C-alpha cells in the first residue's frame, strides 16, 4: 500500500522541515479538550460561537485544525496542536487557525468541520475519529472549494488532497519484529490491536502480520488470541487481555500491543496473574507512562514518532494551500492509496525505543524529559 521512500526524498523532507521550534504550553502527560494553548507571544486567541479556538483573530486566511480525541493520547493537546499553530504563525502570522477536538465523537467532528467551513476555512487539517465516516467531511469540503489534508490517520474512500503521517505499516513491522526476536521458539503470542474504525490501526496490524504470519505458519510462534480494541480505550484493552489470559490458561509468551495506553492496560491484566515483566509487551507513541513502564521493566519497547516534524509538515502544506499556492514539492515523499486515489503524502520514519536508547531518542530530541517520565503513572 505504501510506496518505498528513497533516501533522496527523505533527505529533501528533512531539509524542508524547519529548525527546532519551541512548543508553547507543552506539559507531558496532560490532556483535556482545548486546555493547552499554542500561541506565541503577541498573538491573541479567543473562543468563537461554535466553541472552537481561533488563533490570530485578524488573519487574512483561515485554516482549521480538527483533532480526534484526548482520552487515549495526550499528544494531540500537548504536541500536535501547539506545534502546528506555532509553525503556522511562524510562516504566516496573518493566517487564522480554528482549532477543535472532537473528543472521540465522529458526529461532533463533522459538525466542527461544517462550522469551520461556514466560518471561512480554506483548508481543513483533519485527523479523523472514524476514517471511513470522515469521507463525508471531505465531500462537503470539496463542494465548498475547501482543501483537505488528512493528518496522522488516513481518510479512506474520499478525494483527499494530501496525507501527512508516519509509515504506519512500518510501525507494525517494528512491533512484530520485536515480538519475533524476543519470544521463545514455539511461544504463544497475543495481539491487542487498535480501533478498527482507525485506518492507522489496520495498517499497524497489517505490518505486524507481515512479520509474524510466516512464523505462525511454520510453527516458530503460535497466535493464541487477537482482537481489535473499540475506541482505543484502555478499559477495553484490559478486558481483552483478561479474556486472552483466561482462554489460554495464562500461557502467554509475548503480547503485541498497538500503543502505550493499551500496553498499560495489558500490564495491569498481566500483573493480576503474576506475569507483569515476564513477557515482552510492545507499545507505540513514546508516552511518558509508556516510557516509565519501560524503565520499570514492565513494557519492552515503544515506537517513537516525531510528532513535531509531522505537525510542521502539515502546517507547511496548509499555509501554502490557504495562500492559494502549490506546496513545495520537496515535502512530498510518497503516495498512499486510500481506496479512491493515490494521495500525495508526507511519510515520516518511526523509531523503536527501548530502555537502552531512551536518552538517544526521545530525550535527545526534546520530546520529553526524564523528570516527566519518572513522574508518570505506570
């Protein structure tokens, strides 16, 4: 599904991304709809009649940033939003940013998108709650002459203009390879996948199966249990892991878990059976809680995605489109088919983080700090 990226294209992308921009209002591990401000000094923000937050209220053009939730990942408020808003302000101070978070409700997100279009947005940067349902938003935007950038999660079945994310099949491959390398021969693997309504979760699972299915087929490993997790909710993930342990009589040798929030829930289920820290557990997002669990020996790895680069790339595309310009071609390094078209894409590279390289990855990049990791709840 994803086209291989050339080294030249990757280098061009890195050159296109701006130098480090300090993100305002970032506080690791906190979330809450609309609670984190990403405005640089001298710019005002206010709440309009639709309940959205406007940055640079006197702007000459408008971009809407529509994010999906805060319940399962703090990154949207603490990183994506401030990094995106700050980059837009840096590139084009006169552009207004309308911000909304749908809090996991696809209907709410559609209403927010419609309100943004009504309020003059020329570009929607949309991270969909439901990848399929969001096609309706894209269709309505097109009818209004509004461009749509599918952000982080791919919108399927619609004529999306651009897609900005990570190589999400690669994420699953990294998780799958870790399980393959750290589960004893003949061992039983449990797979706790993400929400089936999120196209990224389908890609993570596909990447993991690319690695593990041949091992399941030849008997090197055994798949004991697999399920998708509704809404990515940790409570659902813990219940699923408890069911897997019951079904398998606690005979579990490795757990491939789609993200850190679910990994924390899986660890709780393992702890209740005296198995926490005794079997490899994967994760994703490099959350402070996930990294804390890694340092405690309860989680084995996570997949780090440099959200700052993702938000900055989306901001560059959005500003160009809002100004009626063609985005810099050097930003685009691939295409992803969403069932309707091959969408021009910015695809960034995920990185495995373990106890051995936390300092050289997330700490070195300024993504988080050891103080935040040590203070995080496991």
